[in-house]
């Protein structure tokens, strides 16, 4: 088996566990690692790589750069977000864009459920009140029951499916909007497929799980927010720019929807004058849904599995641009 060269561009060698190098070497994969700080760093590290490996924000891979990566047949983005990767340009070059959503799906789903429960039961509000010596059930706003309510999932990928499974014992009606999936697939999970408009109109809780791209940027704008019920709660553990944040602030201030629970914002970290920071009906967490005590293990485990698949010219489990004509001759799925 020929050697395969991989360039990790967001971590230095000393930041990678030794066993990762050993495991990849066992499969004839040579890993070159450098936390690239400049274009010169990037070219020195990745110019001859067959697989470029990254995570987090993309600083160097642009549509102009891709044609110059003569050996590159795949880019691995550990995690799930590819909103700052030029997917269309990579597709034109025959470069596979792979991700590892399974590495974070469980954690993000659990965080979504936690935000929902905290919002519905108004845990932060009660915590603040208790610490301020407020101890009277009549002082707090009434709380909702999950049972008998309707949850709407925007997109029905791995994370949303796990959310649906985790909440199945609460006897919710669950809807899903995902134009990329057939209705029959969604129905297999005892979830009702529907349009975005119907989902927003019927749901008591709306949870966003779609990727950020040109079609989903500000997918939830003022028009969509006004379709929601006045007592509805909006949750977002995907990407901040899927929601028009100015519109969300407006409808929350006007009481057009009840609350929001957000792990992601349009600007991260937020400016201190962002009105969301001062709203009692908003729960915020610092883009941390994917993190857990198993994060590091999953980061390496699923990344290595994907790299091994790619090195052997096998299609990995998650490819963002499966419609491409790959640069490499790939084995059947």
C-alpha cells in the first residue's frame, strides 16, 4: 500500500497525542502537523498533502488556493460546520470535503435538550431569584409542560435525530423540516415532515440544526419569527447567522415570542452592549454545545477513521459534496 500524506494545519505536532501518529503510521499514513499562522506556514505544511486536515475557522483555503493544491484530493474538517470552506470551488476541483458529525452529535443533542428544559422550566430565572432571596412560587412566571407540546426541528440530520430520540419519552409531537430528505426517511423516526412555514406556525419549541450556507443565512428572519406562536421558544445550537439576530431581539423585546436559548450568535463573542445579554427570557451559552469529557477522544477517533477511509480511497461516512466527480478514483460506497 502506498503512503498517504496528511497535513494537519491547526495543531502543532506536540499538541497531538503520540498514539495518533502511531495509528496513522500503522496504516501507511504520514502526518505533518503545524499550527499555521500565515500563508507561508500553510504552503510549507500543506502544498504537497493529499489530505488537508483542519478544525475550527478556515483562514487559508480559498477558491483561489484550491487549484494550486495539486495533490490534494480531500479536506477533512473535524466537526460539522463548513460554512467558511469553499465547498463549491472544491467540488469543481474534484476535492472531497469530509466532516465528522458523529464526533459531536451526542454532545450537541444533549446540550439542545438541556437548553430546552432550562427554558421551559425557567431554571436560570429561578436560580437568580433564589440567590436574590426570592422564595415564592407566585413571584415567578408560570412554566410549561413538555407533554402535549410540539417541537419543530429545522433540519433532520444526526443531531436533530438524536434530539428527537432523547425527547421521545416526554410525549411531544415532533415535526421536522428538511428539504434534502424524503418524507419517508423522517417518518421512520415517528416524526412528521412538514414545510418550514407549517413548522413555525405549529411548534411550541423550534430548534435549529441546519448548516450555515447561502441558502440558510438568515433563514429565520423577522417574517419567519412572526409566524411563531407568542409562547414559543427558539433554540439554536447550529450557527448564529441562521437567525437574523436584530429581528430576534426585536420580537423578543415586543413579546412576539416568549424566549430564546442560544449557544451560537452572529458575532462571537458578543459585544457587551448586545441586548440579548440583558434579557431575562434569553439563555446564552458560549458556543460550547459540542464539548464534553469525551470531546478529545471523539475528535481524534472519528478523524482518524475518516482519514483511513480517504487514504484507502473509500467514501467516509460524512461527505458534504457527494455529488462531485472526485479527483481520485474512489471505491464503491
